[in-house]
C-alpha cells in the first residue's frame, strides 16, 4: 500500500485483523495513523454520524465529545470550552484539512460559523495543548474539519428542513462524481431564521458552499483544491437580566444590533512521493474575512454629560483580514525502530484592518429596550482605526519510533515567530490608541508522548506538551492606549486509556489531565459595560473525561460521555481595582461539568429512533464565586426512516420537557460593594442570561441518488 493512500486516510484493514482499536485519525501527527498509536486525546465524529443525525449546528456534532462544550449564542454564533471554561478567549485552533481557518492574532470566538458543516466528511477534536503541531492558540485544543472527497460514481442530493418554533428553514444540495483521474464535489446549504419565532429580534441567514476537486497527476502524486465560502447575516438579541429571564424569556432588549461575517478560503494542496517511503505535502492557501458588527455587548450606560448626551452609548466596528500562506511538510518512513520523521514549515502573512466608531444610544426606561442609535459626535473613548501586518513563521518536527515492543514514542516541537507591525491611522492618545510600533514573539513548544499496547483490545498513553499564545491584535490595540500584555504559556500533562470490549462492540476512550496556565489572559469587568484584558498570573485546569460508545450492529446502540473538571485561579490579583481584588484560589467562572448520553433503537433496518440527554452542571457566574447558575438537563429526540428510491424523512425534537435554561449565564459582580443582579432605576443589573430555546420540532426530507463514497 502506497504512502499516498495512507496519507489520504484510505487505509483498509484486512478481514482477519484482530486489532480492536483500529480507527484512523489525521490530526494527532498531521498524517494518517491509528488512534491507538496516538498519544493525544482525540474525539471523532465520523461520516456515519454526520449523515445519520443531520446536525443543525456545530454544537450538535462536537458537544457529544467528552470535555467539549459549544455554547449556542444564536444563528451559529458561539463560545467554546475545551479543557477551559466556556469563553470567547483565543485558546483554540479551528482548522479545515489541517490549515487554520483564521490567522494568528485575529481569533474570532464565532469562527466555526465560517465553516460549511455540510461539506465535512468527519470532524476531529484534539483536546489539550497542541502547539507543537498547530502553533499558537492551540491551548485547550484544536478542531479539525476534514472536507469530503469526491465520490467515485455520480451522486446528487437535495434536502429541506423546517422548524416553525424557531422560525428556521434550510435547504441542502450536493453533487459529486469522478471522471478518470479527476473528481469533483459540491456541498451547499442556505438557512433562514425569520422574525416570526419565540425570541424577539433573532432573525438571521447563512449561505455556505464548499467545492473540492481532486486530480491524480500520476500514481505517486495528486492535487486537492478546495474553495469555501460562508456568508452570515444575523440579528443579535443578546441576554436578559434575571427578572425578564424568568418572566419574559422571549424578550430582547436589542432592536438594532447585528453581525455580518463573510469568509472565503482557497486551498491548493500537492501531495507526492518524493523519496522512497517519503511523502511531501505543500499547501498554498489564501483567506479573505470581513466581519462587521454593531455588538450588543458594547451597549451600556454612561453618566449624562457633554460627552454622553443620551445616557447610553455603543459602538459599530469592522475587522477585516486578507491572508496568503504556505504550509509544507515531509513524512519519511525509516526502517530503524520502525520510525517516522515528520518535518515542515509554515508561513502566513495577514494584513489586518480594524475601525470602530461610537454611537449615542436611546433606551425606553420602562421596557429597558434600546430603541435607536446615531453616530456620536462627542463621545470619543474607544474609537479606533488601525492596521496590523501579521507575519507568522514556524518550523516543526516530530519523530515517532518503536524502541520497545508494543510501545510507540513521539517527540516533537514547533518554533513560532510572530510579528505585529502596527499602524495607527488616528493620532495616538488615550482615546485613539497606541503609537505606531512593531513587536515580535518567539516561542518553542515541545511535546513528548508515548503509547503502550496492553493487548489487541486496549492501549494506554501519556503526553507532556506545551501550549503558547501571544496577545491578540485586538487585545493589544482595540482598547488600550498603551498595550501591557504578556504571552501566555500552558503546561499540559495527560494520561489516557482506550479499550474495546465485547468483540469491539463497546469502546472506551478516557483521559485525566492537568493544564497549568501562566500569564493567562482574561477579560476583567470592574463594572457593567467596562472590561479590559489582564494577565491573570497562574491558572490550573484539571479533570477526567470519558467517552463510551456501543454499536454491535443489532437493534440497540448508544453512547455516553462526561467531563468532571476543576478550573481554578491559582494566582490572580487585580491590583488596579479599588479595593484591590484577589481571586487566588477561586474557581474560574462559566466552567460546568458536562454529561451526555444517547440510546438508539432500530425497529426496522432502514429506520432509527434515539433519545438523548444533555446535562450541563452548575457553575460560578463571576470570579468572586458569589453568584451561581444551577445548571440544566435537556432531553432531545432524533428519528429517521429511509424509503425506497433514495428518499429519507427525519425529525428532531429538542428540549422535550420545555425547560427554561440559559445557554450562558454571567455576572459582573466583583464580590465587593452592592450586589445588584437586576436593573433598578438607573442602576444597571449585574447578572445576565442568554436564554436557551424552548421545546421545538424540526422535520426534514432528503432525496439522494447514488453513493457519497
């Protein structure tokens, strides 16, 4: 079998292969290998689950992986939690076919809305620090979406779905075929959420398509080319205070905030066997991202004065980036100790532009609804107009070998150099930002890991690695007049056990971990509407994760996953507050334990019904650990039936018990002074809840001709 076939993830195991842990992944070493020989915690959602379950959002896919939390903020906007508290922080890498979908320094916590899930063959989630392979920001983990290859024979599909409770409609189309050495696949969907739904001001739309072409130049080399386009236009209803959350959960204080994201990516990859037992891969990539918004989270109260005419202010901004880059690697198989050497380089040049203008905002005192906005001519604080040229150059190497029987050793690292060349288009000042400057960060991120095969049914692994991230461009320049942030580093230690039982029908994937963060960058909120970034000193995240999956091919199947974790400030002094605040020893906010399980029943060969339970545990809503969200449990239903002639009907019931719950709950109360959870008179409330959707039913119908493979 050629290395090129292995690199494509097309490894076929013989019928008499007794290895029970034979799943193949590509994210653990940037090339195909058995999961049982990968000393990294990796959760996988395969093509079978994607095709069967018809996910509406990314959360439907990755929340079933233990230790992963995708937080729904509406219309595919989201936060993430992977071995970290749920947050908008830049501690993850989001990848498409192994290439970051956004450049370093311009992280967007909503970045997964820039992907077309309909074009993915499967999804792999690396949990824990992965900077040794994927560079900066791969702290809590990395999410890698693998695009679907062209089919060998003609394939066409058309699907529709509708959810009236959420005012949601979606159309999916797909087509694929191969002609000799050339194959092409097109995957598209368009979704619309109308104003006629349970939540005020929550309408939105998204259009996505992915076009992938594969061409075999010869028996030893080929080209992949992928074009991805995503266009999101969303109203943003925001969150509610405790009173409205409990009594009027469909209300929105917002009537004019919005977000518009457009992202285009082009990747051209060449793969060839350039040496005996050696495979070289070179990927040229480009990105163009445009993100405009009038964000609800910057709308807040201010004292009426000559610079605050209405008593409330907000902002409107645009963040754009254009990228050109190359990713090259070579994989060389060596006979000595059954070794493999993987080495490569990465270069990314991404000019980033940003501007922000201030708004005077009006609000109805009785309803607390923001009713209008105009460009401010007096309020200046926070105005920005800058450009930052970002360059990221990296070298990485990883060596794998089998020095002992049943043992696989992995040693590697990556050296990153990051340069920000900042130009302020305004006159530098406290109101208009920092002076022009150039700053660089250089860091080497090492990794050592090993796997040991206990038997053909069990393996264990250990992994020591380091994560690294510099401050984001926006963290440095969008708020501060004088940037004062240091890079963060994270020391990761994990031990894992993978086992198969009952002739492979039941599989366990579990891990315990500790992630020590140094100079962790956090968003500190001393008052409602006021926040800034700080290095927190020392944080510690540690926990236990386990996934259990059962599928014997009979009528019943199931899965279960849970995460029990602690995320704590070991040292965090807010010295510039009055009084000085010390959160050392406190739990970090919005860090729930999670549990998910599903039991499926197939009463007939072509049909399946499944009941899912999703539990999000309680968590602290603030750093002081004085305000707490109790958590929630949701029940969901899935059912599908495949008719003759390529037709399939399906339905999804969500939140079957119609539970009132919050996708996200937070509090700005610092732990000192008067605690005011809700708005009282002119005093703004400190607690906020992003309301989860009530009970809903989605139905769908799809017609498919041919095979996707």
